[in-house]
């Protein structure tokens, strides 16, 4: 009843607010005022329903929180959590996903494979940024700069010196990491808003340099005729090459997941997380802040560099428009939507955010609207992201037994 | 008994304010030394100067690690100072709230382990051995402070007293020869304070560590300290054994006001 009353008030308030815009219309030709009362009614009904649903959803969320605790006060694991913690289940899921990934290019058209390659590139970008933002807690709004740097380093090395893809792939990553360190130095002492502004600036600078340094980067017209990834000099048709790039990208994602996962569960990953939690305590515990921060930036940028090389090899043509703030924002949304620090969450979010707009072209006009709406809803109902970071369980049973033996 | 920490004429200015005014202090092997004083006396500032959070304006902070060369640590970074073997806790608890209890202690082992990025990715024999050792040592420390059952819990879910003990365990994980505790008993109830009292003495006796602590709880200070330094308005006004301090007129004046004299 409470929420019913409140919804009525919300509806009345919106009817009042929208009154001058939606109800009154002055017809200057006829010199009279039109009163569109029906509009007012519609506004009232729509906002009443929206408000009611909204309140019900919030209420349910509150209840769920209360119910999730069992008698011991321990949280009952939801299905999703179980999925990632029970090895029997997640091995099956991983096997199924792998099989689907292998079959995919032979079932779908090369247009769809191409989109998938793009989505996988964003998976790698998301996983890379996840290190900087999700694990180390360092906001980076200019992440696309490293992506661009990787892409341009391959484009230039290939078109100017004819260096091949495989040779350039690690170089692209390392150049990205180098710039990550360069960006890292001046912002070691910054936090929060200031960090956001500096990284945003760095992203913009990178794009402006690509755009205006005509001599090296060919300016806005971009660099064309970049070589596709080769396979020991094997001649490939366009379609074969697309499939080949796809598998390359799948392997790349697996490699990234493997490396990121191992780092996360290591001494270095723990230091990154500690840095995110409390800088002063982190330093007081003997962790070198400068080194840890720089390594987080460098490592995040490394993946962007690798992804950039593959991106320019896939497109065979790049120009500065592929490296705008919009791309940075999308990668950051992938990390936030997926769940900070969660590898699986980031993968799902990247696929969803890149594939959905491609398959829902009909609604392209509403894309940003839906995007914004989803973000707002996510932040209210699942601020921890789609899948919250699953913490590693340390096997302590051996240690516990030893203690019992002693006593 | 050899001297571990030697502070001479330490001075810290914040603009025109002299927060710590040429304070000297010594901690010897196996001692529990307390630094007391009314609120705002500059005790925590003194701590922050010694542990590298602030760079002192003047004076010398010398450490004599057992079996190693003497080092002047003024202005060194906090992490370097921790690596030389002095670990601290904080007055307002500074744990890593969204990490588990065990992980919190494992962070303390960071400066004593060496795995680099490549080692972590390849996860070879040495890395695995080091990781096992880190887990085992951290778990033993949790047992020592009585938190072993809560190893998998998030640090911010712990009760207050347990968080304080976890901070001590985390500091001990850095293998220090000197433990600096900034008001370890703040906010604890008498029962918890009593347990802490026993814990600190046990750490000193078993862990071969010396302890320097700031504390307001007089009962705890008088019970466990070997020597006490008293600060007021940034200056050191007294030092000595608990018995001497208890009867020192200057200390009584600082704590209770001048009326006592009159």
C-alpha cells in the first residue's frame, strides 16, 4: 500500500512537471492555446507503472539480501557462484564453450565470424583493463591509447619495413607496455578524479597525435594495405584468412585468460589487490608502490598492444577514428558490467556489449539510450557486476591437520 | 642488550607547527617500550616519522638490525623501512577489507618473497614452493593470534578486536625484529585488552621481537612495558620504568592538570 501511494505521488509529480511541455501547446498561427489532456493521462499512467515496478524491484532486492543468509550467517551460494566453484560443473561448461568456439566458424558466415573476431578483441581488451582497473583499482579512461599504439606499431612496421605479423605481435605488446610505464610515472601520486582526468587526457593526446602527425601516421586518412596474419607463407583466400584470424583470436583469449588467472593468484596479483584496498597499509607492509602501480599499468597496456596488432591485421586498414574515447568507455563498461576483477564476468560482458549492437541493428538509434539505461540499472541492482569476483580458496586442510597432530 | 632502534633529536614541523620537538628514544633487544602522552602530544607523528610515512625535519633515526650494518633511515620510503625489519600497525585499522584474513597476512610476506611476473605466469617449482611457504607461514601466524578458524573470512567481516589482532599478524608476517603498535588496545573491551596484553608478551617471548607501542590504556602499559617514554606538546617530558613514571610529578601534571600540585 505504501508503494502504491508513493507511486501515485510520483505519477502526479511527473504530470505536473511535464505539463508545460506535453499538455499546453500555443498555436501561434491560429493564436489559440491547445490543451492536450490525453497526454497528461498517459504520462500519469506510464510513470505510475514505472514507479511501481521500480519500487517492487528494489523491495525484492532488499528481501533477497536478507534471505541469502542462512542460520550460520553464511551466505548461501547462488547458482552462478556454484557454477564457478564446483570443478565438475565448470569443466563441463568450459568444454562446451570450447566445442562451440571450434564449430562456430564452420557454421556461420564470414560476416559473423568477423564480428566475433572484433568481440574477442574486446574480450582481450577487457581482460587487460581488468588488471589495471579491476585488480589494482587504478582508473584508466585512456586505455584505447595503448590499443591504438599497438595497432599503429604493427601498421607502420609492416607497411614501412615489411615486418611480418608474428614478429610484430610481441613488439606491439611491448610498445604498449612501454607507454603504460610512461603514462604511469607522472600519475603515481594521483588518485580518484585526478587520475581519471590525466588518463582521459592521455587517451585524447594519443588520438590527436595519430590524427595530426601526417608524416608518420598518415593523419586522418589512416594506413591501408596492412598484411593479414600469415601462416608460414601459406596462401589463403579471404574467407580462410578470416577463419584463421578467428582461431588466432580464440587462442589469444585462452592465452590471456591463462596468464591473467595465474597472475591474479600470485604474489603480484595479491599486491595489486592490496594496492586497490589501501595504499598506505600496502606500503607499510613492504610493497613497493611505484613498482606495483607501474607493473599494473604496463601489464594492462601490454594486452591492449597485442589486441591492437591483431586489430590492424584483421582490418588491414586503420585510422584514428577507431581509437576514440568511445572505445575507452566501452572497454571500461565491459569491466564494470562484467564485475571488477572477475575474468568470466568480463568475457561475458565483452561478448554481450559488442555482439548485441551488431545483431540488433534495427534498434541502432536507441543504442546509446539502452546502453545508458543498462548501466544505471546495473549500478543500482548489481553494483558488483554481472559476476562478482570469485576468490581463490586456499587449501588449508593439510595445515589444519598438522596442528591437530601436534596437539 | 643491543640497541635496535635509536632515535636522536627527532623533529617534525608542519609549516609553523612543531609537532615533534627533538625527541629521543631507544629500543633494545627483547624490550617492550611504550610511548604515552595526552591526545595530540605527537606520538603518532613520531611513529609516522620513524616508519617513513613522513620525512622528519631534523634528527636521526638509526636502526641496528641484528647481525647487519647500522642504517640511517630518515626519509626512506615506508616499504624500504619495512624491509629492513620494522613493521607497524595503525591507530585507525588499515586492513585490506575485501581480501580474506589469510590473504591479508600473505600480503605481509610480499617483501620476503621474490616471485616475479614471469615466475608467476609459469608457476614453476620455486614459485609453488614459495607460495606454499607463504600460505603455511601466514596460517601459523593466524594460529598465533587466534584467528585460524576465520582464515577464509573477509577482513571487514571480523569483529573489531579480531581486526586489531589481524593487523598484528600481518605486521609480523614481514619478519620484523621490531614491531611498532599504534594504540593496539584502542576501542577494545577489558576482556579483549587483557587477551591483547598476553598476546603482546607472548609475541615478545616467542617471536624474538622487540615492541614499541603507543597506548592510552594505562593498565596495559604499566603491566607489560619494560620502559616508558612520555610526550607532551611534542616534547619528551619523562622516561623510565613503569614505577618511575607512575611517581613522576611531571607526568601526573601532564595527565591530570596542575590542580594536583596545588
